[in-house]
């Protein structure tokens, strides 16, 4: 966590010029009117000064600041008390006016505790917008924008991790690869916008058609994959068949109310424990892909299985 430069400047000003003790232009400009909330704790962690932003922050959570020890002021909020008593930087979130907001608490000791000066400057910085941007960037980096599922890179990362866990814990792990049947024909007949809607719809069905603990991703144009944790080959086959039936019974309403039916072919494979037949996720992906080709050769709209070991 990088401490804001302004906090270092302010702490230097407190030590060098003690501008908390006088109403100077420096205090008004740098301390009082700073958008970052600031609280100065003295001996016994008693509040000896604070700025307008800090007062506003505490008012938003119905706490009044005064010249009392911080443990007395925050006695009803043990989480916040722990954060303010800490001598390290912390981050936390609070619900204010119905919205979750994120804050960073930085701390700067004011003086050397060996010489009897035990003051401490606590800053309260609202980082909600920064967190929203970070979450959006993470979403864009890991989620396929069309289907709403993980993109190929993120799916492979997560699948690799789950495979390693399954092998280490000697557990079952299954992988489904599914392909939208005759997708090119759909694009050629109804247009690419209709094809995009098919991808979106299949993404929605996948999200609701499997367990929340399973991992689903779009790994190609019309190709999708799902990792089923703690699922044997037979269990995965049943889940795949149920999903296939759900898709076959679904229609996409496109354009002027036109109904478009679609189906999927699914290849299923599974490992049991620490098998020597599979060394990495690419191996199990290749076996599931071979099973998918079997399903297509069988006439599409069906499920085929191959045991990975």
C-alpha cells in the first residue's frame, strides 16, 4: 500500500512547525480543507485533533468526535476500533447511505516514542472509485463480454488450479466441452447479430445450469467448457445430458419475434485422483475435445464420453 505524499508532508509539518496548535494558513490549506480525513491521536490514543473530512466521515456513521480516547468513541464498533488502534495501514468497507464504500487507513507516527511523544496521525481515504475501476478492469481482463462467462485465458488458469487440487487431494474432476451445433448456418441464415444472441443465451443457460462451484468459460467462437469439481464421469455425463435437453428445449426470440431453435454437442471426460494419464489441463482438454468430435460424428445434439483415467 503506497502512502499518499500529502500525508507525509502533513506529518512533517506537524512535527516541524506544530501547525495543529495554531490557526495558520498552512493548517487551513493542508490540514483542515484536505479531502482526506485526518485524526491525530495523542497519549493513550486520545483524539487531540481532526479535520473537517474526518468529522464528516464519522458523522456519516453516527459517531461524534471529541477529546476522548479512541476506544471510548468507537466502543460500539469493534471492527473500526481495531483498525484505529492498529499501528499499521489497513483497509475496510462500510455501508453508508445504502452504498458499500471502501476506505484506506494510513498511519504515521509523530515523533519518537522513546522521547515521550506518542502522537499518531491517522488518515481516512475514500478509495471507492478506485476499487470500482480496479473491479471493472479485472472484469474486462477475465470475462468474455459476449457470453458473460470466463474468457479462455482465465478459464485455463482456474481449470489448471482445480486439476492440481484434484490430483493432490485424490478427488474426481470432470470436464465438459460443448459446441453450438450448425453455428455457421445460423449466422448465414439469420445474420451475425443473431449468432451473437445465441452466444449470450447459451452463456445464460450455462450460468444457471450448473453448480455455483463449477467453472465455466467460453474457450472459442461457439465452443464452451465447464469444469465440474468432485464429479465422476457418470455424474458429469448425467449433468451434460440434462444440460443438453435444456438447450434443445430453449428458443431464442430474435428480430421481429422470430424463433430460433438450437442444440449443443457435448464431450465429457473425467479423472479420478492422481492419475498418470493426465499431467496438465491441456491433456484433459484434448481428451474432452476428442469426446466432442465423437458426439458430432454421432449426429450432433448428443453427449459422448471418454475416460481420462
